[in-house]
């Protein structure tokens, strides 16, 4: 069964801390995505990557960076967390960019105190 | 104007009811239309996928696309408590080379 695995289910951090969120997919997908999901705001795309070492900004990249050193792994980095980054973070992957099924991980609920 | 508009609900219906979930969009270049279902504390999963206009049926679920009105719908017949979830519409441009654009999701509760 296809799988997108996120490293943590829940995280609690203090403002100013650095956070790495890791995502691994086992489907040999070209494309990987990071979203955040907030009540009333829906899913918002932070960054995506269509190839190893390639990245593109999504709709809300400010305060975030990403790394994709290997095809199966896509990391989201919060250099200095702030309370407004408290959110559910969802990783996804797909074979093609816009016309194919997205496979999502179960999400990481990040709370920044 | 947002590219994709979706009524957030929440929507509460009795078991067995017919449910209609809808999205409108503004970009006529959208050609691929999807519905994702998201259970509580889980990631979304693809429920229905249609290309261009028309209807698609899968069991109790029917997806409709009306490109002339820029309107898509998901119908759930004989709704069950297990259908309680958030439903997100998603769509992408005809090139298929840009990420999906999501609606904000509609939260549905089916009461037994």
C-alpha cells in the first residue's frame, strides 16, 4: 500500500526554536508538497518540489524553507518558530504536478507556545 | 475573488439523506476536478476525479462538473455516519503542470 509518512504526529515548541518536519514517500513520486491547514482557511500550499534539489514557492512561503536531497524525502524547516505557525502541517506527493492524485500523510500538529 | 469558493458548513444531516456539496470557481482554465475526503486527524484522500465536464458515479457518490457555470458538485446518496468528514474540492489548470487549487472544505456530519 502506498504511503506518505510524516516523522511526528504532534510537536510542541517554544517561539524562536528551529523545527524540522520530515516527510518520506515510498511511491517513487516526482512531486512533493507541504501544506498547512487551519480552521476557516483550508489547505494552503507552502512549498513544493518537482524534482530532487528543486523547489518552488507556494502561496505562503514566508517563514519556511525546504530541502529535498533525495527523491523520497522532503523536509520543511521553520528557522525560528512563531505562534502564528501553530497549525496542522500536511505533506503530500504525486506522480504528476496538477492532474494526478495527491497522496497525503497523516499530518503533524505543531503548537508553538 | 478567490479562485475556488466552497461553503465551509458545517452541514448536519440525518442518516439516509441525500447530501449535496458544491464549489464554484473563477478560472475557466480549470480542467481537472477532484473531491477529497478528510476524516478527523487524518490527511485528505482522493474520493472522486473527473476531467472536464460531465458526471461520474461511484457507488453512492456522484460528481458533477458544469464548466459553463463554473460549478462542481458532489452528491452522496443514502448518507451514512461513516460519511462524516470534511470534503474538499480541488481543481487544476488544463496544462496539469501547476499544483491543485483547493476549496476550504465543507464539514459534514451524518447523524444516526
